C-alpha cells in the first residue's frame, strides 16, 4: 500500500442489505446475527430498515429487532435505514441515534426504489433531519453513483453535485454506492476527483470488481466502507444486481496489507458459515469458500 490509512472503518450491512432480498429471517435470528458480528469485532452495524413490509417483507419487524438487541457497548453503533420522514420517526421511537437514507443518482431507479423523483427524495433529507434533530447521525447513501441500469453512465460531477445537495439538506456524511456493480478502479478515481476522499463507499460485486474497487479507494485515502457478511445482498429494484462486498473478503485483504479493521477474521468466518445455513444457500464470499491464505490443508 502507498497512501492508504493504517485503519479503516467497516459498516456491516448484512443484517439489513444482506438479508433484504432473502426469504424473511425470524427476528431472533436477525438479533443473533447482529450480536455475533459485534462479538467478532464489528463496531458499526446496520441492523434494520424501517420500510413498508409490503415492499420489503424481509425487513418486517424492524422495531422488534432493535428492541431485542443488547444495549450497544461503548464504541458500537446500531444504524437503521429509513426511506422517508415516517421511517425516521419510527427509528427514533425505537431509540436509534444513527440513520442511513438513500438518494439515487438515477431518476428511473429512484422511482422504482422509493416511488419518488430524485428531487422529491432529496427533499426528504431535510424532512428527516427536521424529525431527528442535530443529535442523530444521518448518512446519505447516493445509489447508482457509478451508473444506472436504466440511464447508463452518470457523470461524476453530477453525482458529486447530488451529494452536495444532500449535505445542504442535512446529511452529516455521504456514502457512494455502486448499486449494480459497474464501477472499476478508473471510475472510482474519477468520482473521488470530484468528491474528495472524506466519503464512504458501498460496493457491490456484480461483475467481480468490488474488492479491487475497495483497494483503489483505500489507496486514494478512503477509510469508510460498507460490507456484508458472506457477500449477501443485492437490490430487488435492479435486475441482476450482485451482492455486497463481503466483509470477510475485505478484512482478509486488510489483514495481509497491515490495515487495521478491528475485526477478528476467524470469528467472522464462523458467522459467515452460520449465515449460509440461516439463508439456506452458499454465500458468495471467496474467502468463506476457500478459507484465509494462512489455512493449511492436511498433506
């Protein structure tokens, strides 16, 4: 590594984004997943989404999940996704102090995902901020930041301008999402040239580029990444969208590079193996399948 920071921050999105396209998992198992991830060293976990259960059945019972979680110990943060003002009210009532909110850089995707135009969605940022006040952390995730399955490429300058509008509306932080996995290291560099490196990245592995894109972002100086245990996830509103960058794949790479994540890889792989049983299928993670590079097989 050349310019990478000695430590990165991982926001684990498996219990929300990872489980979102799966057959609904019981609340007790979702709680167990969060607590197991924290026990493995994850410090920020997106635990639920306060969305309509009709639209996303796997996220039903969000308040029940939050209520059943153990109190977050110092240094651990529980986060929830909210789609609008009402979702923010529900998350606040549940006792959460950190939220994510998605604004799409693609007009068509925005309409299909949240039933609002991009401008209407941006207006909700201010509405959410007015509900939660200044004490609640609000990270706006810009989806389709590297391109849309409907409109194609989106100019990095336009994506960055959208992020600035979100900050003007009340966002504390910005995360740029490669929703359908079209980013490459060159496109990562192009976007960072417009946004600077004080941003997060949410990468999907649809075309097998999530880990190399994360590496390129780290080399540029980005220190915040969303990942999902097992590499689960994908958007139900974008056909063919692959899963998230696997938490264990990024931790495995960072361990070898000397970049601290605070996550115990062996314990995380145990969680990943359990998650595969939980969802009833093999997870996409390469390290989950092959094991870490230090694993030795009997002669």
